[in-house]
């Protein structure tokens, strides 16, 4: 299967200096340079001009041309653009020759910057920007990733010299070489009714702008993906894909998928057999991505599914990823209850959550009294014994604000999920995760605590907001199946190949000690109780480093490409 050219976009600071531009880029503006690389739907690359001012929206977005024109002349770009649904980046060039780049609130469209002799260059791919600053992996970032992938190294990306733009911030670049970052997004408060209305609009419009007029597929499994599927079916034919073990045609996800009958929906089972077990080798090489992809261990299954959907004519695939992070979060709200002195609700909720987890409520109450929202209900795993490198300072939200803790966690997961989008791009399919959209996050964190958190109901805000869309059985469903057994079996069958990864590139970089890593792999293959996240991170990082060696880096040039489309 031939890999496609990577899709990404970027630009440079104003000022008339020669600007580095990627070879093969399509230039939207000449000065300052703004470009897109790869194949994009025309609806996802739009520009508007008014005099010497310009605005561009890159990615799926609900904004109309009129909305873009309003944002072009608005005193504050974010005041208009913050309500736009979808996953996108907004770029504005003001009449004063100032470039403003609005990073979305959900981190679903991550942005990065590098400093070059000719000024700042920004882009949506850290991998693509890396050659401008040496193209070296940041081993400090990688050490933090191996320690805990949900706590990234502060202010760093997987590539040395490539800095992330924080989600919900405005990057401003001026002609004198100055740059600044300003937070434009923070949680706001809404009533329960208003929050549900905003969520319905944000998710519904986010789905529409992706599927309208194109051949689309969706995951069809739990409540999150079912909601997305039903929304997509309102805008045209859609095929819902349900993975299931070969020979198992009822029960689990299949039972709920078979019960779903709505106009425009075609159900398509995707049978899984021994070829799809985790860690199984495949003849489709793992494409290179900005950072290690979460699905690296199941690439044999994921690549087969992506290939099958692309071969069937799908150009757009929607997932339910992110739904658990938004609607099934840990009880961080207990810290807010403690801060406000709502002791009866605090004690009641702590007891309910403790009963659900079969534990004492005391640790939950103690964490709430300490005001540590990000740690409430989260299990702490120790440093992996095979990790030998020092870990730099990491980003860990502190304080009692459960909304900011939820947002910080979602940002990390969404940024990591962007690697999945890059994998799908390489196989010719546009992958979308609507639950990571900034407008969806904004709607969820604006809701009252009692609307969002419950130990007695499964994802109450999602179920209530789409009560008229979801069948009763789907709204009452409380959980999905787990694949831990598949990981043990896959590791047992592929033990020799996986063991070979233990003494590889990570070890050569001085990041891991192969002996304890091999011991952990052996134990997991034999079925021992395994703390999977750090082991999967180590194996994903090794596969990522191998993919980097195979793939050529992005080529850059100083001469400006011939512009196509807008200036």
C-alpha cells in the first residue's frame, strides 16, 4: 500500500524576509507565507480578503464566509471564532501586518513553532518542522513519555527545538520579529439547558462539516461512536463499522449495532482474526508521525481496517475517541465541592464513587480536601524499572479546578490522537475525532457539576443531550468490553519479535535498560498481571524510532513556490 503525502499546514512571520517553505507546498499567501501540504478538500482550506487584511480557516469548520468576514474585522479574533464548530486553525493577517494564529481550545489541531535565522515558522506538524532545527528527537520529551505519556514534558515536543503552542492560545507574530502567546480560552459557566444546547450544536455541526457531501464511515460500538454515527446519518449515507471476533456475530457491540436501524445507515461488520492480534507483524509499514501513535501495538488491525474502508471508497472516517475523556472522567469535581464548602454533596458523591470502585471513600475525600483535582481517583504507577534516563519537568495541573484538570488531560490525549490522524492520512483516509473539538470541550466544561458527574449513571450529559437520538437500549448501556486478554495472547504469539525491540533504539539512546524490559515482556506474555500503559509506551516509542529511520524528512527551500489559489 503506497503512502500518501502528509497533510499539514503552516506559515511564517511577516516582514518581507526570505521565508523557508516546504518543497511541494501549495502557497495560499506570499508575504507572509501561508501554505498547505498534501491533498485537502476545498471546503477545509478557505480564505477571505478585505483590503490588505486576510483570514484563513484551515480544517473542518462551521464558519460561513460571512462569519470569516466578521472575524477579519473584529477587534479580537477569538471573540468571534471561539463558537465555530469543528477542528481547525484560524490565521489572520491584520492591516498592521501582524499575523495571528488561533490554536483551537481542544488541541485536536496541534500547532508548533521553530525559530530560524529568518524568523519564526509555525506549523501543524512537529515532524515536518523538525528539519529546520536539526531534525533530532528530544530525548528529554521521550523520557517523560516513557515515564507517563499523560504527563508530557513542559514546553517541549518530541522533536528538539520544536515548541508546542498551548491549546486555547493565540500566537501573534509581528514584522519586527516579535512573538507572543496569549490565552484566549478558559471555561465559562452555562445553565444545564444552555450547556446541552451548545453541546448538541457543537458536536452536530462538527460532524456535519466533516461528512456532508463525501463518502463517510464511522466506528459503531459504544455510546460515543453511536451518537456520532447517528448524527452523520442525518447528512447523507454513512457506513458504521463494528469490529468483532471472527465467528462471534451476536452480543457485545454487535448486539447494539444490529439493533440500530435508521435511514442512511449501513452496518458493516469487521471480523477480527489471529492476524489482527496486538503486536502482530504486517506488510504495511508503520508510517512516521509527530510522536508515537497510541495504536502502534494494534497496527496490524488498524491498518487493515483503514485499508478496507479506503478501498470501499470512504474518504472520511469518524471515531468516538475522546468521549470517555469528556463524559466518563474521574471525580475531580470533589475538589470543587470541598472548596465551596458543599460538604453533604462531597460526602455523598465520595461514597458513591468509592462504592463503584470498591474502595474506601477516605482517599477521595482526603484528595478533595488537599484541593488536588487532577489526582482524585487516578491510580499512580511507579517509575518503570527499565527507564534509566532522567525525566524533565512535566506538565501536571494543580489546584481544585476540575474543569482545567479535565481540559489539560484532554489536550494531552487529543495531541497524541493526532498521530492516529497522520497514520490514516498515510493510507489515504481522513480520520476525524469530533469529541476532541474545542467547541465540544467548551460546552462540556460549562455545564453544572450535577449534569456531568455521576457514579450512578453512565455518561449522563451525553445521554440526556441526545436522548431523542439514541435508542433507549444504547442510553442504558453502561460499559464496553476490554481487550486485555488479546494483548496477553498477542504478546505470547509474537514474543520473539517483541523481545527483539527491548534492546533496540531506546537502549542505544540510553533511555532504557533492556534486561528489566525483557523480563516484563516475558511476564506479560505468560499472562502475569501487567501494568500495560508504560510497556505499551516503550514498544510504541521503539516502533516510532524505527519509522523515523525509514522515512525521508520534509524538504525545505528558501525560494517561494508559485502561488496557487489565494495570494
